C-alpha cells in the first residue's frame, strides 16, 4: 500500500500515540533485519543503539512534540532550517512562505512545515509571523540556539560548514524519532505540491535532488547529489546512513556535508548499508545549475550555484514573478522561459 501523504494530522489520545510509535518501531526492526547481513556485527550494534534510543522518547520530549504537531497522520513532515540572516524581513524566509502561499496545492502544506531555528533571533522572527510551527534547535550542551551562526554564512566559510553539519545531526535525530520527512533549504521555491511528483514507491529510502541530472534516476553515483532538497524515510538503514555521514565530518576537515555524502556514495556506503536511493530529475525539481526546459512541470526551484544571500533573494523574486505569469503564458499557447539568474552569476565574481 502506498504512503498517504495528504492525510491531515489526527488528534490522538496519548495511548494511541504510544501504540503507533510501537508499531512503527516493530516495522523498522523487521525492515532492518531483512536487509542486514547476519554476520555484520558492527551494523547490528549501531541499530540496537538506535532502537534503544527510539523506545525511550517520552511524549513530552520537546522535539517529539514539535514533530508530532507538524506531521501528517503517517508520521511524515517537511523540515527547513533558518538562522537570523535567513529570517530577515523581505528575505529568504518571506520568499519561501510566499512560494508556499502562491503555489499550486502548496498552501495546505504550511501547517506541516517545521521551521528549525539555529538561533534565538530566527526563532523570535518565526514566532512573530504567526501560524508557523517553529522549533529552536538546542546545542549539544543543552543551551538554546547557536547565536554565532546567526549572521549570513557565506558558501564554504567555516560557519557555513559548521551549520551544515549541525543540520545533519539534527536530521538524524528526527529519523531516530521515527519520522520521515522532506528536507528543503529555504532558498527552494515550492511552485507546486512536490509530493505527487516524487512518485514515491514502497521500499525507497532516499529521494534526493541533484545539480545536473544525467537522465538516469537510479544512477546516484553518476549524478552529483544536492542536499538542498530530499525525501528520506525513517528506518534503520537511513538512521545508520545519517550516523555514518555525521561521523565522517571528523575525517573530512574543510568539507561541507554535501561533498562528504557524494564521497560516501562513491565508496559504496549506500550499497553497504542497503539504502535504496533515487535521484530526482531537474525537469521537476529544478535549480539554477540546470534549469528545467518545461516550466509547467516544475515543482521546486533551488537557488543552487549561487554564492550570496542577496543574489539568491534577487533571482528567486524573479522566479516567483515568472511563476505568476505562467498561467497567462500557458493559456496563450506560449512556452514560459525562466529569467536569467543574473545576480547569482555575478555573486561568483
């Protein structure tokens, strides 16, 4: 049976929530058991640790409460991360929300987005907008927020790399809570509901975007993966992948998390862990690195291949203006063209 992505969250009693968590845990255990080689003691040990952690999450755990509040009935939600720089007025947060409110079938998804703030300033701005589900990410020591990451973190700066790794650790924790999710960068505009365009089938673990699609969705080695937009299913395989991914930062100084994941896949990590991955076609999940040739099919547009926040904001505004003209253009029998990403090209100068 396929996943019911569009069910609304149900108001369950505490006993139902606990029962559902137990059922999900049993399903994950069975799934992992069928994919784990009997003699792989290391992988089994990793999963046993994850299973013990998953079984003790209390209903009042603040992350569990936030995830449950945003999730669909099938324990799937949408996650995005922001800091103070991204949350500035008329910046990326506002553009992201505008795309959701104006997109085809996307306004209904806002209630299922959990906005994860990296610092207190971003959290306050998120809360001030009203109607959003906002969560303040705690540091490992228990302190709230990480205010030294509040400013704009330029591509490949030390702060940028550190922020990306904190994100991966958090997403791994979400998987261990038993929730599947779409992760989206805030510089991804949602023009249409992406869930139907994922073509999700049972048994797939990871559906991930790429910079330039080579035409083969199953070729996750040949396609350069982009971690700005992906869907991941919660199970033992993906929990192990995220654990290994985050741990790899120690042996990858100066590398951002996306480059480390691409290196891991080339070394066979997906195959070794049994992760079933598929690459998303840029015809539907487009980006500035490779524009879709058919704008009418596009679900999301990512401001990748762009260095600064200012450039992203300028060129993404142009994308949203073009999207508004799309219906008129289609009615006139004309094929819409994306605007040139002028500011992003200049951002590398």
